[in-house]
């Protein structure tokens, strides 16, 4: 499974498929895996309280997924899954609230850490 963070108001999509802003700007939807989701969350969304995680089954996606290095970060850092097209709703197998901790930082939700 791969994960995508978005605001609660962005899911479910208003149209047929989910289109993150990055799809239009960068050509892909940013995703993470269970071990790295806290990295972009803390770098970009510290303290934000309206996030959810879309749990996506890559086998159900109609768009291709490529694992790539982030543009910013150490060259030996983790790679991230990028979805090169909209996310079809039937590929999303769960939606999980993703609140920060009391200190404003994010960690993997217990429901994903201990399935």
C-alpha cells in the first residue's frame, strides 16, 4: 500500500477521480509509504489538523506509479512513490484521520503501525 496526504475537505473527490494540485503542477501525485509518510508531513504540514491519509492499493490504480528520489533532500535519502495520473476512487481502500501529536508533529497512525 502507498499513502497520500490531503485535507479532509478534498476527499472524496468532486469529480470522477482525485486530482491533487501537484498533478497539474508537477505531473504526478506525491505519495509515501508507511515508513516515510511522517517526513513530508512534518516538513510541509506541521501542526495542520485537517489531514487524512488515503491508503491506496497500487494494483488498483489506473495510473502508473514510479518510485523516485525527491527533488530536495539527500541523494542517499528515501525514494517516494509518485502516481502519474489521477487517483481513481476504487484504488483507495481506506481513509484515515492524520492528526499531529500534541507537539504538532506527525507519526504513523497506530492503526497502520499495528494493522
